[in-house]
């Protein structure tokens, strides 16, 4: 079948839906909803404190209410909490404690978001503490500036519309363009989230596709909540002044579901040819997984002995067409088992490669099998050895026989075929013909 854009689209949507239901997205969204509730006041405090420093606190508050129109009542109450929070944090001993608590809360919530996205991408290691401090604070410092710029442009164009355009019939068109510009801003916001939050390289094209999906879904959710609030006025009689709380929790939950679903689409579209083995990976046999371990180890050993740049996860996927998630889990497992070392290739972008953690010249397949099969917890069941001594003896003999049969087969001598090189040779051959 030809790989047309339509086929890729259908395949990406199909894989995204499967991954959404298999990836425990609802549970992740619930956890992030709880963490967000804890971080709302500190996050608003930082944003409004910056605005207050420039004398623009009220402008920021108006922009927040306009951007999150479905949660107007919740924001008004949150602003009261923020004013109280800032007044107490600016006096005496509360200044240092308040700043420390604020920073910890913000880093904690964004760390949870990063962990959720890293889990979607199969990334085991998150950012370092220093990277978290610099990257996360940059996000919260830039966000108020972007909001002010967006608000300023809208206000400027709206107030000067008649002077800019003398023709009244063009006014609805300009207003529609302004509304569309706000939608584009939301698209770009989610695109930035999908590019910056995961601790891995994400292509702009794939992040933008996911950003369009998530941004549009978010705007639809806003419209549904705004238009639907007139039908839930009965909750005021039940919850009183707290009537906004259940709606806020539902809204946050759905926002995170949309955001994480966009992350799944981003990952699926960027790894479409590797991601489609997800169901097979979940049911992979022990023997086939062992072959993947030896394959990844062979690539690392041969590149190391050839003095090439240590292969990264993305490099192995591209060269050999292996599933991205399977390569990541296999490499991380062998790091824990003491077979591979993770080395820094690009410290700024935190790009890691893999090199052998043992003597690459003398490493045998038997040693790889021994370490892979021997890593993990064992011997923890009481009386198991006494009850199944015969079973243990038979299985141990079988494993020792397999390992012993491979003790003279060196990993460096295993022939492998580079997928990219083969394709390049085919292309060169076809051109000569």
C-alpha cells in the first residue's frame, strides 16, 4: 500500500486512539488535576506579581478572565487568594518562605506534567534540577509577556478599527480575523507545550498538528462550558458559594485529557512506523525481547569499537527501523543491568547516547544473556526453594547450558545490516541504471 498523506492520517488517528485507551491517560489527567489545584494560586501569584511590578496587574487579570471565560467565578475567587498570598509573602519572614514555597509548587506541577509527557514518549530520565529551574521559570516569566502582547494587539486594533478602516463593511471581517488570531495563539501555545515539555526532541510539524487538535478541542470545551453554565444553575442551591468548584474540577480534568491526547497524537505522528507495533510489544515473547537486547548491545559495541559517536535511541530507530519504545526500554534496562552506560552527547539539549559498560572486545553473547536474565528481584518467595528444589535445578541447568554455549561468541563479531546504508545503496544502484 502506498504511504499517502491520507493513509498516514488514518494510521496516526487509529494508533492515537489505541494508545489513548491503553496509556492510562484518564489516570494521568486525574493526577494532574489534583496537582493543578494546588498550584493555581502560586502560579497566578507569580504571573500577577510580574504584572504588578509593571503596573499591569488589572490588565493581566482581565486577560485571564477573557482567556478562561468559562471559569470567571473561580478566577475572581483565586485573585482574592492571590492578593492575600502576596500581601503575606511580602512581610517579614514570610518573604523567603513564600518565595521558596511558590517556586517549589511551580516546579512540582511542571515536573508532573513533564513526567506524564515523558511517559508517553518512553523517556525514562527527566530534566536535571538546574534545567527544571531555568526552563520552568522561563515559561512562567515569558507567559505574562505573551499574554500582555496578545491583549495589547487586540485592544489596539479594536480601538483604532474605524481609523484604520474607513469602510464599515470590513469591520466584521477584522473582528473575525482577531478571533481567528486568538485561536492561532492557542494552537501555538499547545505546540510550544508539546515541543518544550517532553525531555526529548520533538519536530515542529508533529507538535503543530497536535497543537491544532488540542487548541481546537480546548476552544470547543470553553464554548461548551460557557453556554452550558445557564443549565447548571441548580447547583447553586446545593453547593452555595462553592458551586464553581465541581465545575472547575470537571473542566480541569477535561483540559488535561485534551492536552495529553494531543501529546499522544504528537508522539504517534512522529513515530508512526515504530508506534504501530505497540500491541505486539505488549505481548512480546521472552525470546524475541532477548534478541532485541542483543541487537541494541551489538549496535553499541560496534559503534564504540569503530570510534563512532555513541548511538542515541533516535539514531538506532532511524538506522535499523526498530520500534522507538522498544529501543528505549531495552537500552534503559541494560543500563540498569550494568551492560550499557548513558553518556552525554549534547549537554545543553540533554541528548544521551549509549556505550558499553564492560570490555567491548571481550563481551560475549553469553555474558549479555547472563546479565539480562539475572537482573531484577529473585528469591523473595518464602519456602519456594524448598518446595521446588527440583524445578530450580532443572531451570538453572538449562540457563547455564544456554549461556555456556554462547561463551565463545563475541558480540563484536555478530554481523548486522544498517537499514539506512542498504536503502542508500539501493537508491544509488537505481540511479546508475
